[in-house]
């Protein structure tokens, strides 16, 4: 099964070719993510990420519902679970 996970954009940069990347926070982990598919994404937005690409924006309330579901189903072991509930801050 493939799963897109929501994360919060904490930084946006553009490389020399004009490709937008961002640092996206998933609980206590920050990953580099390609933002090409969501050019409207800005710092503070939540995006759904699948295999290193942000594929859509998502509102903070929906992101928190997904985090809650993933936590309850035991799918957040690799994330800092204590940080996940504070993502909307």
C-alpha cells in the first residue's frame, strides 16, 4: 500500500534550475521534499508527501486528523510522536 503523509513546510528554496524544494517537518523529523507539484505551497502550509514529492496541500485540521489516525494505528514509530500533536503550532 502507498501512503502519503502530511507534513508542515518549514522552509522553501529554489535551486539553480528553478525547481522548488522545501524542508518539511513530520513530527520530529525534517525531510527535503520536492514542491514542484504544489507551486503554491508556502512556509507554514501542510502538504501531503509521497516518495519525496509534495502532491497536494492540506488544511491543518485534516493533517492533525491524519496524524491522530496514524498514531492510533501504530504507524508513527519512526516519528517523534510527542511532536506530532504540536504540529499545528
